[in-house]
């Protein structure tokens, strides 16, 4: 005698479970154990739950099972069994679930409701385009106009985006964009709704398909676009050109273009946001005696007073001489960093002067005294 199978236990439902509870349990377990599921798929387990569902979802078979157990279907009680058992063949999980519950049953990974036929022909927004532009330091600071080229989807100008001429209602689907087919299975006859293969869900076809776009209404080509770069763009900034991206399907809005900026380094300037830093080279005598020094800034050359005794690395602030940021309407500052240059070559007269200077008490400062304190 064959082993008696507990189909209720297999599906994890009680013996008085409703039809909806049985369906829900099967759907959950089918998604878990179907071989398509690479993480938890189990072909044997899937066959078990499918067999249990076949019996418990049919009221007459369920009544036989409740009276005689699974032996009612193995031929031992004269009922003939399942004639080879339960087998979905090579059907995918979504096909199985749609066959069992109908194509409009919610919650499946690729379920397709009847309203999708209308949705497929609705206008849809075009995709965005992303590109990069490299700017010279000065162009980023002062602003400029640049041109760049992108591959872009545009509305076909030969058919005005229609895809052809002589629009006609699709005879295959009657304008619905969806077709219904019937299929006999172990559960009976089920109807499956799919996208119309003739019109691809649009609900209409053209007598004459546009040869320029192949009926898509969209053509891809290279396009050169001009862009005004505002003052104050930084390395890493992104600018959006609204409505300049790819054309949308069926008259939908265009996408956007996003431009990522890369800015080249400058020969003497360093930038930190709106502020600009520049090293001020000073001779020893300029640092010792102080001087008036010409300082180049991005806002023009200024004359700065360098005080006597300036040390290497001293910082001087020049308010409002930084980047004029067009986005914020604010100006940054410029900072000059003292860089005392020690000469590596001296002529005879210079050497003599330095030696004479060295005979004086140049090291009679608190910094030197602290240092000498630790010399044995």
C-alpha cells in the first residue's frame, strides 16, 4: 500500500481551510520552492506542494481525499489516480501562477493586469543623459560658453513621431493592445492575457511604416549642444539642462541632460570653494624689512603691505578677491601665503653682505634661546 500523504500539512493549512487560504498557501510555497528560485528552489518539494494543491483546490477531489486519503488517487481504491502525477513541465513560475490564479492576480513578480494595455500606449517620459565636460580653471571661475556632443533620441521628423502613416485599429486585438488565449492544464481551462504581438500593445498599426525610424517614432543621432557655463563652477559640480534629454515615447516629455564638470588645476592658484589661495614668493630682505608687494588675484592685481619680520607660511587675507559665484551671488576671499625663498646661488658681493649680517646678533630671539637651552 502506498504511503498516505497529508496534503494539508504539505501546504501548511488546516483541514477546514477555505479555498482562498489554500490558494494563498500554494502561491507562497510555489514562489519559494520553484526551481527558478536559485536560493530556495527545490524541485521535489515543488512537486509535492503542486500535487497537494491539485487535490485540495478541487472540491470533488478534496472530498475524496478527506474520505479515503491520498490512496484515493493512487489507484488502490479504484479511482484511477492522477495518471502519471502532477507535472508543470518547463513552465516558469510566473506562467504557473498566472495560469492558476489568472493574469490579473496581484502580487506576482511579473503579473500583468488588463490595464497595462492602455498604460503601454500612454506617453512616457524620455530617459536622462549624463555627460562630462572638462574646463580650464579660468573658464570655471569667469564662466564661458561650450559645445558638447551627445547621442540622443529625437522625435522622427519624417513621421512626426507617429511611426508611420495610415493609422488603423489593430485587427488582432481590436484596439485593446492585449490578446487572450485559452490553455488546457491539469487545473482545467485557463485564459491567459498577453501583449498583442501584432501591435506590441499599442492597439493600432500603420498601413505604411516609417522607414526612417522603423515605426518607433524615435531616431538616435549625434547632436551638438551649446551650454553657457555660469561663473564659479567647481570641480565635481553637476548642471542640469531640463527637457533637453531623450525624447519620450508617444509624445511624452523629454528627459534631462546632466553635465558633470571637471576643472583643471591652475599654475599658481589653489581653490577652496569660493576662496582662492596663492603663494607669495618673498626674498629674505623683503621678509626681514617688509615691503609693498604686487599680489595677483583672480579679480586683478592688488598692492599689499608685507610687514617687517614676515615668517614663512604667514597668511594674508584679501576680502572679496575670490570667486564671484553666480549661483549664490556671493564673492569669496583671496589668501596670500608667504613663501620666503632662500637663494641657492650668491655672487661675491652678496656672500660678503650675508657674512657681515651674520656677525650681528641675528639669533638673539626667544625662539633661538628656547632652542639653545637644550643643547649640551
